[in-house]
């Protein structure tokens, strides 16, 4: 076991992890934060996305030991961020969720991309969200919601 310490959703946590233990498993199975979802398990679908030091990562292929000393934000923590309501509102207005399985990860990715000014037109939105798949294929609503957010130009 290796002792790691991280800032998780704004709270300092330390815990012992196996060197091979994945961040997704630690979050879901040991801490009970189930917003990040396991689907493909091979860094393709993006449903397991969390923010590490503000950047989206696939927690299904990210070792928990790599999070040592870093700041990890899950959708549960992001709910406390003022940007959450703005993004959630746009997703709701544009019916951008169906089953919702992909949505927590999608929201975190959109937040990071908006904050970094990387969403300027539909092409950049499509590129930016290419790593977040929606199995309900509700992409039109998602694209419209994110386009509305990007047009507001106030960051994620
Ligand atoms: S479950 Fe991690 S990218 Fe698909
Ligand atoms: S809303 Fe169902 S997977 Fe995206």
C-alpha cells in the first residue's frame, strides 16, 4: 500500500492505495462518489472523466497514486461551483440529457473547455467533446447547449 494525499472536492483526504489501483475505483468503491461512470474501461468513452488539477482525465486509466498531491474534482464537488448551475441550465433547456449516464463527465469536460476558451464554434465544440461519447446519441441537444454557453463568453 502507498499513502497518498489529495485535495478531493475541496477537502484534503489521505488514504492508502494499491500501486495498481485506479482512481475511478477509489472514487466509486472506496469513497462512494459514483458520478464518474465506468463504461469502456479503455479511455475511449469519457464517462469516467474527472478533473485533476482542473484538467479532464479518464479516471479508468489513471492510477490513484498519480493523484498524490493533486486536486481532484468530481461532479459531486463541481455541483458547488457557480458554473455548475449555468451549464446544467443550458443542458436542461436544450434537452441535452437522455439517460444521463454520460452527462456528469460531459459537464466537467465542457466546464474545462469553456474556462480555457477552447469552444469558439461548432467545429471546436465537436473536437473538444470528441472524447465524451453519448450512447443515447443525443448530440444535437448537447451541441446546442454548449454553443449557447460558448456564445455567452463568460467561461465555464
Ligand atoms: S470508462 Fe473511462 S474512458 Fe470509458
Ligand atoms: S444521455 Fe445517455 S449516454 Fe448520454
